[in-house]
C-alpha cells in the first residue's frame, strides 16, 4: 500500500511508454494493414482527451497528412525503408517529435511531454514521455504521470505489448535503491496493479552508471502484461548520457524484439490449445474406429460420417503444426535480433559500472525455455498427424469395399430377379396361348371352375421361383469357387521363398 506520509522527494521524474502494435500480417502482405492497425493511434487520441492535450487528440490527423490514409506507406508509391521509419512530420526543431504540455485537474504542477511515432518492420510503435521538469517533487506526485492508470497495458491495448520506464533522480542520497524503487512502484500504480508487480523480487542491474530494476506482472497475453523499469539517476554521468539519448533507438529496438518474442510465444500457446483440442477428437474417433457398429448399415453410416469430418480436421491440424514451425523460426530470428540489440546497448554502456545481466536473462529464458517448449509441443503432436492420415486412408478403403460389396450384391439380386421374371413371363405367355377363357354366368354349372388367369399366374410364379433359385445357386457356386481359388493363390504365394 502507498504511504501518504512519505517524505521522499525526487527531481525531474519522467515516465516513458514504449508500446508496439501489429500493423501487418503474412496473409495480407505489407501494403494492406490489419483491421486494428490504427488502434494504437486511437488510444493515443483517447489519452489526449484524458490529459486535455489537443495536440495529442489529433495525432492520427497529423500522421495521415504526412502519409495519407495508409500510414507508413508513401502516397506517391515511393519505396520506404520499414526497419525503422519515423512517422511524424518534422517539427520546428528539425526532429520528428510532437511536443505538448498536458494540463490535468488533479495537480498544480504542469507536465510536459512528447511523442515519437515510428514503424519497425510490420509494427507501429510509440515512444510517449510525460515529465515534471521540477526539483524536489514529492514522490507521491509521480502517480499523476500515470493519471488514473492511463498508461497501463489494459488501457493502451497494444497487441505486441508495452514497457513503462520511470527515470528519476532522488533528491537526496539513496539509502536503499531497491526500497526506493519499490516505493516508486507503489506511488506510480494503483494498489491492485502495484501488488501484481511486487509479488516477486525484481531483477536488478545498472545502466549508464545508475541502478535499474525490472518488474513484470507475468500475464500470458502481451496486451495485458505490465512491464516496468525503474531507473534511478544516482550517478553524475547518467544524467548527461541519458540527455544525449544515444541509447533511445537501441532500447526501442531491444524492447521491440522482446515484445515480438512474448507475442509469438503467446500465439504458440493458443495454437497449442487448438491443436490439442483436435488431438482429443482424433483419440475419440480412433476409439470409434476400433469398435465399429455390428450391423453393416450402421458401420457404413459411421465411416461415411468420419470421411465427411476428418479431412477438414486433418487440414486444420496440419495448419497448426505448420504454425508451430513458423513460431519456432520467428522466436529464433527475434532472439538473434535481441542479442544484436543487447550488444549494441552494451557498446554505449559504462563498462566499469554497468550490469545488464537482467536483460541477458530474458534472452537465456527465450532460448532455453520458450523455444524448447514449442519444440516439445510439436514433437508431442506430430505423430497424431500420421495417425490422422492413416485413419482417413483406412476408412476410405473400408467404405469403398463396403460399397463395392453392396453393388455386387445388388447386381446379383437384379440378375436373379431378372432371370426369374423373364422365365415367368415366358411360361405365362406359353400357357395363356393354350387356355381359353370360359364365358359363363355366375349361376352356370361350371362357374366354380378355376379361372385360367389363376392358372397362368401360378405357373408363372412357379417358373419365377425355380429359375431365380437356380440362378442364385449358380452365382453362389461361382462365388465360392472364386473365393476358394483366391485363397489357394494367397496360400501359394505365402509359401514361396522370398529372394533379394
């Protein structure tokens, strides 16, 4: 909980938000942005309304004046480098920054700030800074830099995630750096969010000569994860080096790679859940396949249903496995990029004072845990794809055999009926030609005699049954002979020695 009695004071506190939001994906290509591509600019405009900053409220208008409706793509179809593209127009100082002075109702101190918008590869990014350019500010005042938690992840909703960096100088000598960093967390954030970060001890290091502490909430979804760096300016060299800003682009690139890694891993977890759901369906269908219904009709009906459902499920399953391969490649690529960015950051660090091991730990975790976990998942799910393919082939073969047997049975039935009906018709014609129909009245003495039509029908039926039965017997005899010959041939081929 925050301590309202705290007497700690700080100088020139500033809070910087680094947020990354996906602009493109592989399916749409580079020129066509995703549906939510402009969400980051929309959230910045909403932030401008909360902070009463008119210049920030019309950020997207400034961007479209520079780029047109498709921000990041030249309206004149000129090829633009997308690895690090500054998006805002050049200001009066010759920089692509937008300066502003927010005014809030909650404080008598006047904040200043600036926003730096850019595109890194397929991602929009912002570097948004709010600062108090004053000395001896009560530590409790820093909460207004995060006015009503307006800079938290659940407010910005950047798809790839974000990082907050608080840079401030203690007004007096530091007795315990970690304690001061903890107090900064408690005053900067609401109690609920602060408690999420303070559940575990922070990673500690030094950058440009001053202590820096890393806190993270650990949410799986990057758009909800809270990543916070508390950087305490306690060395004479730190302030001048930080003001020069040589570290800024290097740090942005490093945090971008970090966000891509966490976002890709989050995607792999979602993919893993979907693949496992299909895997359970495969197991269920496999049990049904091993224990089919006893009747031929029910068995054929079940197998046809399997053939209707399984190809689409097999296709979805194969897509998930392909995505796993993409995620592994993406993680490996971004891990390499992260390493390169870390090396560039170390180039400008103070070799005798700095310690960036806490940044190295994330890279180690990526290479030894995140990538390997996806490999394990892929190895676990891969065999089921072969089982899927084998089941589809087997079921298709069984259905074809069942249908072929049904067609043969139908052909034999038609042949038997045709033979019987033909013979019956011939007999009926022969008999009817030798029988005359007696023309008698009902009260005639011979009226009780059997009508010739009945004679014809009876003999026709007898002929039908006789010829149909004879045809069925002949077909059965030939079928048994063919089956016996086939078995004998199979036995002979099985006894023959096999050569190389």
